[in-house]
C-alpha cells in the first residue's frame, strides 16, 4: 500500500481552494430573486406609455390588450388585478375613460414585504426616469411627463401611500388632464 505524504503548504492550498469555491456558490441576494416589477406592473411595449397602452386609446383597444378578465367593467372604468409569478406583488389597476378615450391609468401596488416594495419602487423609478426623462421629486412623490396618443401632455406620478388599514402601497398614476385642469 502506497502512502501519500502531503506537505503543509499543499494542505493549506486545498483548504484555501475549498473556501474560495464555497464563497463562489453562495446563495443569491434577495434583490437578485426579485421578480422584475417593471415587467409585471408596466408591461413595457415599444411605442406605448404604460401597460402596452397610450392614453387616448378607445375602450375596445384597452379591452383587447387585457390578459385576464377584469374585476369590474363599466362604460367608464375597468378594474384589473395583476399578480407577480412569485405572489410578492399585487397591483389593482384602474383604467378610466371619457368621451375621448382612456384618460387615466392608476396602479396601486402592494406587497406583504416592505423591503420588496421599496426595491420595486426603486426599480420602477429608474425605469420611468430612463423612459420619460428627468423626474421631479418632493418627499415620497416623483413626477414625470410624456405625451398621449393625441399629443397632449401626460402627467406621471409615483408615490408611497398608506391604505386605511395602514398597509403601505405604491401608487402610480398616468393622467391626461383636460386643458382646463392645468
């Protein structure tokens, strides 16, 4: 039987390599596990402002883009619920219409995990800034502007809010105000 004799430096090298390989296989951070809130909430589509739509689109155009049945559908309002695949994010989305078409989209985004909601806010804020340019922030509220299908100004607002049940949520609002609302 042959005996192998290892020097102290060889043993040390094996131990160091073992620690290095262990460090390389560490678990991903929670941020790396975050389902992309931009994909879930915004549904980016080239040429669209939000959720594959531009303000000013007709009721039927909006209905044709929905991938699930609405919670409520009337002549002036469609309400949808959207969930991330990991169930960490839930958004209630309100599409409001007048005689000119879609004039407002409001999304209230909830998560049971406050850190997850904060990270989602940061990612959404970065996306809106990249997509719509510089933002103006005041406290927990940030604003951007873009243009509607009819070339009118659209105000975009994102803010942290608290529900009547003291549940924090992120409110995102795309609004095409009428000329006399400025």
